[in-house]
C-alpha cells in the first residue's frame, strides 16, 4: 500500500481511541478497489465492512427494471456496510466503486464483536450512521427539488471532499448513472460550468478550477450534509 493508504488515512479509523486502534491495526486487511468493483449487491449477506482511503464508493438503489440512482457516497470519511453492526446483515442497495483507489476491510464477525465490545467504537459508528442518513435524506430532497446543474455541483463537491487534489476521474456517463438522469443533461450542465471557468473536462477527467464558484452554484444540500458530518465527526477525536 502507498503511504497515503495506511489505515489511519480513513478518518473513522483515525478517530478510534488508542487502545481500540492498536487492537484494530493487525485485523484490517488492505484491499485494492478498482473502478466498477461491486462490494455487495442488494439483498446479499455482507461479509466485510470497508474503510476506503483513496477510493470513493457509491451506494446505489437499483429498480426492478435495472435503472439506478445514487443515494450516498462514501470515501475516506467513513465506511461501507453499516448494516453489519446495525443488526440487518443485508441491505437493499448496491455498493460499487465510483473512483478507483485503495482501502481496508474488516470481517463481519470482527466488526460486530468490536461494536459490542467498545462503547467508543459504538458511539463513533452511530454518529457516522446519523451523518450518512442525513446525506441520504438530503440527496432525496435534492434529486426531487433542485436543478440538474445544482445536483451536479453538489455531487462534484462531495466527491472532491473524499479525494486528495482537485481532479476527478469521471465520465459524464458515469455521473449520469449516479444521478439517475440522461447523459445529455449532464453534458450540457458540465459545459455550462466549463464555459464559466469553474471546471475543465477532458478525456474522462474533471478538474475543478474554481471551488468557491462551484459552492455558490450548488444548492443548500451540500452545506447541510457537510455541516452535519463536521458536527458529528470531528477530524480526530482525542485519544
């Protein structure tokens, strides 16, 4: 693994108290998370919980017809597989890697044991779950009430927050699938941002040139979610 992909590159792992972290480190397995990898499908029993470090994972709801829409994104701020410690064992959504990178995973029996063993772990993970639920709820509101331009700005900002740097390896078709809209709509919205000098798009890569302008064009949904994450999950708890 690269130096940027140590276990504590994930902020939840970093926030574990010292005794818990020391117990976790030999248990966490490094994993490569290539673009498009499906970590779990709807209805399947989860075998691991994942802690991305340099990758981003999309949580998608898939309809019977095969159409999909993103309900949340998870990167180095969180984990994938909350149902394992919430008692559900399975989940109705799909988890797929939307931005390739690396991460770590912990077997299901271990995460359940740690959740029951340590009050600090339980409280940290419950706060993360509350933040994730806020993101899901705000995404539903955004997709129903805000323009595609605003949705795209929100999505770009949330992806940027989970990566180092200002460049995203994303095709417009992938973004359209995540937002549950037509690719042509994403193309038009991206072109408007490019003409305004806010982003540059070329060969499947989006570079954000003016983040402040991107935040101004986004709806309030981005700020609501970010504020909740910052409130519930400070960068690093005292050990």
